[in-house]
C-alpha cells in the first residue's frame, strides 16, 4: 500500500473513500461538536499506524475499528474528567446540540440526545452492525448490559419515528 | 405505584429487542411467539422497535467539510495536498458506498430465492409461519404455494421497512435518492409476485396492486426530492390513505420469522 510508504496522495485517496463513514460515526458517537476533531485524530492515527496494517482485514474494517477504539477512549477520558469536575450527574452528559442545525435530521438528533451508554451501543449495534459480544468487549461491559442499553435506546427512539 | 407488579407484559417488554435481534433461545422464542398472538400491545411495540432498527440501518453518511482534511494534511506534513471534490466525484463516491445491511440490497429475485426458511400459510386471513422446512421448487416448475407465501411475507416485511423509511424521510423534508432506487427494486418484485399463478388471494392481490402504485410513485421521485414537495407529499398521502402499513401488518403479524429483518 503506497500510503503506508508515506505517499500523501495515496493517503488522501483513502481519506476521500472513508471520511464520510468515519465522520458520521464520530458525530453519532460523540456529537457534532467533536466530530471534526475526532475525524482528524483518527486519520492522523491511521497515518501513523499504517505500517502495522497487514492486510488481514479490509482497510475499511481496520480503520473503522481504530476509529471506534479512539472515539471510545476519548469519550471515556472526557467522562472521567467531567465526573471529577462536576460530580456524577455529568456521567449522563449527552452531546451538544448540532453545530449545523440545518443539516440535522430528526432521527439523527434523537440519537444525539440519547444517554451516552445507550447511544454508543445503539450506534455500534444498529447502525454499524457490531455484535453484542464485540460491543461488550469494546465498552468493557457485560453482554447483558449491552443488550439492555440497546433496548433502552430503541424504546426512546421509537417516539421519534413518525 | 409499581407498574412491573401489575403489568402482565412486563416479563416480555424488556425482551422485545432480544426477540427482534434473534437473541432469545428457541424455547423462549416460541413462548414469546405464543404471547404475541394474543398481545396487541407487545405487537405494536415490537413493530415500533423494528422500525427503529430499520431506520438506523438506512442512515446516510455525511462527508466532513474541507477543513477537516486540511487539518490532517497539516499534521501529517503534507499541507500541499488538497482534496477538491466536484459534485460528480461526490455523487460517484456516495454511489460506491455500500449500505451496510444486506437486507437493504433488495432485488426482484430476493423474494423468490429466499425459500426454504419456513412456510407461510393463511389461517383466517392471517399469515402464520410454522416451523416445517420446505425445499425450494426446482427451476422451471410452478412456485410451491407455501414457498410463495414465505416470499410474500418477506417481501411485505421489506416493503414495510421501505415505507417506514420513506415516511420518516418525507417528514424530515428530504427523501434520499436511494429510497427511490430501493422502491424501483421493490416494484419489480411486487410485479413478480402479482404475476405468479399462486397469487389467488383477492385481499393480497389488492394490497400488492396498491403497493405497486405507491412504489411507482416513490421510484419516480426526482433525485432531489426535497425540491419537489408536491410529489413527495402525494406519495406520502397515498401511503396513509391506502393504509398500506396496517394492511401489511394484518397480513403478516409481528414476530413472523420471515419479517424480523434477520435471516
């Protein structure tokens, strides 16, 4: 892969192919306000780690997993900081309102307003297609917790379908 | 007041998502099927959760603004590399981007090929799905009646997902071009089912004919359907006035294996 050898143009082509999916993942997982920065961080990390990509999976799969791990790690750090600064209520923090309200769709907005845990599981399971055992591993929770958070998210979101 | 003590459905409502995702053990699934036959509340809730699941699988990705790449290029030491997508390139890339869930890739053949997963049969006008396995008919032979009913059940399940997505997008003011393409594919399989010699149930025929008209309306929407709200509104009203979703749900009750969206 030319990008792994430091070819910026090749890497730009990879970015063009995958930026939409990564940015949308970041937006849904962390909110509009953080999506741009997270997308940049994911691609910079990918650039740094490209040499370790051995082609055992599709590049998109590798990149997506890298993005999920990075986004979750950032979310965890942010939660810990907020809990330390503002008490336990901050654990239920949800992403800020859309920075681009004209682009927001009702269902996407509803997803953004879900509680953190429910939103992460919902996005990973129903939007991204991960299994409960994979999600449980990524989030460091039990499979049962993953299932109950998914159900919680769907129960909230059903009110937002016309 | 503790609802969980008095609510006879409490045992099941918490497991609706498990049921929908095929996560229940066979014994519990059968018990849940039994419960659904008599509990309209759970059926309604299950339909709502299914609609959420389907809506989630149709969400569209959105490209970030050009400043995102500019920041990356700066950080990786390649500030001179500029990404400048014209509209054609963006459109082509969106076309290449695959929808991640296989049930979305509906083609005319799908309803017919998806045989052997169960049998559908009408009982008092309601389609139920027993557990016996049925082999697909040999090529060139008339379609097995039970297999036809399974194909119908799956087709209606997919069409329900499409109409749910269309209704949600119409309400949001923008109908994605992919919904139109999807409707075009469903249109073909609707005609295929109508033309089958097994299509002899008058209520089903009427439903399929109504679906065909509405799918044709959706398939004919311009690519930028948000700029033509009259046509979108007409299609949306047709879905409501013909009561397509309730009629489909009457023919194929919630929880039928062929309609859970998992295969």
